[in-house]
C-alpha cells in the first residue's frame, strides 16, 4: 500500500458529465448528494459541492444496511447540521410574480455506484432509471417526473479529480465506486483485512473457518479462504489472488456483514 502515493483517476466521461451537470444546474432547486454510509467522508466530492453552491442541499446516506448501525447513527448526527432545504424561497418567488407552484426540481448527485439511480427508482416507486452493481451505469442526465410535485434529475457518478490521501481512494475502491483494477487487488485485500482485524475481528467466522483474525496474518486468512472455496493453483497451492478478489466482492456486496470503514469521530 505504501508504494502507491497519489491516485489520479478522472476518466474523460466524468469530465463530460461534470460539464453537463453544470449546465443543468440552473434549472435545479435542490441538490441531493448521495453518500455511502460505509464511507461518508470519502464518498463526498468537493467538485459536486462547488457545483451546488447557492442551491438547497441535502445529504442522503445510502447503503445503511451494509454499514455498522452504531457508526451510522453518529454520521446522521454529523450531517444533521448540513441538510437545509431552501424550497420555500422558490415558492416565495412564484407567489411574488403570480406564478402557480412549479414542480421542485431535485438533482441527484454522487460518486459512482453509490445508489443514485436506486434512490430515484425508490422515490418513483418503479424502475425508471437503470441501476447496477458497478461504477458507471448511468451515462447521461435523465429527468424523472414523480406523481407528486417533484422532478428528479439522475446523473452519472463523478469522482473527485484526485485524492488528498491514498486511503480515500482505497475506501472508494472497497465500496465499488472506483473500479478495482485501478488499485492493486492485494493492497485492497490487505487494507480490508487489517481493518477487520482491528474493528470486526470475528466477522469472517460466519463464512469461513476463521474464528478471529487476531491470531492470523492476512496471508494465512487468504489461504484459508482459498482452500474453503476450492481456489487452488495448478500445484495444489491455495490461490491467494482469487481469494483476495472474492473477499473484496463479498465485502462490496455486504455478504460479510455490515462494516463501516470511516467513523464520524475521526472526521
Ligand atoms: N445493499 C444496498 N445496495 C444498494 C443500496 N442502494 C443501491 N444499492 C445497490 O448499489 C448498486 C449501485 O446502485 P445504482 O443506483 O446503480 O448506483 P448509481 O449511484 O446510480 O451508480 P452510477 O450510475 O454507476 O454512478 C446496485 O447494485 C444497487 O442495487 C442500498 O441502500 N443498499
Ligand atoms: Mg446511476
């Protein structure tokens, strides 16, 4: 993990999406930033803050079912100070100019794969926006009308241009916002295993013969996982790479159990 310092990852389609979002902003009343409850710090994007300057802003914590409920509670308190909606201003202006109330236009923004389209589908009560478990599913902005007086704008996921710390990039890779190929898979697995050993040492016990991570190394843990899953190399040795890959997938999909990577106390 120490070999890799600065992580720059800003593909061309994100720059395009950012410019498009900027032009949509004029028509938007309220910006909803979707933030992953497992990484509420790293999944916020300063670029999106700048974009929504002067607009009403709401933070929506997604994937709370995959996060540690105790930590989520602290994050809710943390964000409670920020979420102020300014819809009343729009109504005031409409009254002033004698216009009938127009639909409130909400723009849903966030890093890739955080659950923007899923939130829109939940609010709409049906699948109106394409969602999927990989970053980059939404390719372009799309307006969605709700039966109530709301219109939602789905938008493609946008990452920060670079990361102040490598840890933030790792957190975004572990939660599926950055494609795993961007960071070495072993560094990601090592990071996750170290964190689990520290905060959730018995969590793998339900799935693998690993009652506690406290007594074994990461390499040993990966060997056990490989053996358990039948991932063997030609010579019969356990395939640690494949085990690392599966461990990351299982974490991303919430199969290991709820695990928060960032605490509000440290923020
Ligand atoms: N467990 C769980 N999964 C969720 C939740 N919200 C979204 N997901 C899953 O996360 C994955 C990504 O969801 P999307 O709604 O496509 O995410 P997005 O932010 O629109 O992603 P992009 O369009 O790629 O930027 C999908 O597999 C969803 O089913 C949630 O609250 N809990
Ligand atoms: Mg989407």
